[in-house]
C-alpha cells in the first residue's frame, strides 16, 4: 500500500525527510577565469520538517587534521545554500538532529559555464540507530 501525498507530507513535517548523516567525498574548488561569475561549490541542505535543524559539519583535508563540529542552522521548512570557498578544499560529513536532504553543487566557468550537482552517501545502518 502506498502512502498518499498528504500523509507523506504530514509525516515529513513531523519527523523530517532524508538522513541525519551525509558524506561528500568532493571539495576541490573549480578554477576561476577572473570573469564576472565566480566558480564555486555549494552544499545545499533542505529541511522539510516543521522544526529547525541543527547540522554539524565535519571537514576532512588532504594535508591536515579535520575541522570538526561547525554548526549550521537550517530553518523549519527551508533550504540553506553554503558556498564552499571558505573551506579551501575539504571532503565533508554532515550530521544533524533532524533528518535533512543534502546535495553538493559545482559551478564551472572554464571553458564555458557548467553546473552539476551530486547527492551524498548515506549509511543506512547509521540511520537505523
């Protein structure tokens, strides 16, 4: 039996949708061309629940120890886009107190404009805890 959309939306507002922990093995900043549009990467976090989500970001680096526990708040039934240039090339992990949906995006400006996004990895065993 499938759940109707009203029931699913009510469930998502109450419990959230997505996962509490996400992994993204990317983080290389795209090269810029000095033009009017800056090449960048962004982490998008969607919170469909009726309560604010507190998300902890853990950043992993190639050449030094991780930066752990950066706190980001995503309002109830909101999306938050975090531009990545302030990170300087990490691989990252997000975990939150409310299940959220995370996606990673990249804007390339060389040789022409290209935008792509990717979903992160969710460990289903962790979500069952």
